[in-house]
C-alpha cells in the first residue's frame, strides 16, 4: 500500500522525552561519581602480544552511549510513521551514541564545580536536540527534515573531530587505534550517506572504504609526533573529503568541479591541521 506523504508532528512525545532526558542527566552524574576498576585484556595480533587496559570511566561512558542509543530507539518507535516501516533501523543509534560518548569524555576532563554542572546541563540539552533531530528525519516529508538533517550532518563532523582526537590522545598502539578509527569513521560515514538518501548496500560499501582509508591514516599518525588536536583535525579533513567524494559518487555528481572543490578544501584544511600538529 502506498504511504501517505502527509507530514506529521516532528516533535516526540514529551513524556518519553522527559524520561530520556532524566536518564541522560542521571547517567552522566553516576559516571562521574561512581568508580569502576580498570580491566586489562591481553591478546595476540599478527604474532605480537598486545595488552588493552579498559578504563573504568570509559567503560561507563560506553554503557551510557548504549543506553542513550536505546532511548533513541524508544523515541523512534513512538513516531506515527514508525508502524509503517519509516526509520525502523539501527542507523538512528549511531549519532546519539557517538555524541554521548564524546560529551562524556569532555565532561570527565572538567573538574567538579560550577563549570562541570553547567557542562552537564549543556550536554543533556545537546543530546535532547540530537534525539529530536533523529526523530524528525524518520519522515523525509517532514517540513523540518532538511534543517534536522543539516544539524545532524554538522554534529557528525564535530563528534568525529572529538573522538579522533581522543583516540590519538589515549596513545593506544597502532593496531588498536587504527581499528577504533576504522569502526568509528565507517559508522559515521554510513549515517551521513544514508541521511542524504543513499541506498543501504552501496552506502555500507562506501562507508567501509572510508573507514579503511581513515584507519591507514591513523596507523601512519601513530609513528609521527603529533598533538591529539592536530591528529584529530587531519583525520577530520580526510574524513570530510573521503565521505564527500563517496556521497557525490552515490548521487552521480562526481564531476571534475567536485573533485577540484574537495581538493581545495582538503588542502586548506590540511595546512591548518599541520600548523597545529607539532607538539
């Protein structure tokens, strides 16, 4: 049966949203005040023994990311179009989860005090905006779809910068940091490609290529003395160019002009990033 193109409300149920907001605030507060001991895991990769120490705070933030992704799913299910199959996929988990992780890592850097509490309120507000935007883009016919999609796109690049920089900041071995970068960049690229109307099969393939390219770049950066900020910016520029070219190819608009535009933007971004890369 053909679906109606009549737009529906772009704002989720206030009761559900209030519950999710309360959970976000409580989860971040617990993550800061509850201590979980770190765990060390060892494995063998390519004949070399590697050890991974999972920080207790990071483990908590990963659980919060999963919890907020679940909250996103709850809101999506309440959308009037969800029963007809609109937006019923795990793609709506990616940005809420990644954004909550990035904000949580930032909150952990701030000392307990007025700044931290202000940061907590701001983080909760930003995550609510993300959840509302994800709810809005369930229906492509929604009048607010374009604005919500633009906001989610901008957020994706901000989150990518924060998490790329954090991965470099941890000082993890090349195999681990490259793997984490590949996983993260592939997921974020997939969300962007699908947000802009790409088919899942080709979008998944292209996002995998983006992840592979970013992983190689992170692997190389591990052997170069570079600040986390510089590394994050370099990877962000590469992510922007790779994802943008993939998007243009998907929609059949990968022209010489597009190549020149992305090349110029990439060159300018690389110059700026390199100026901040030296320790």
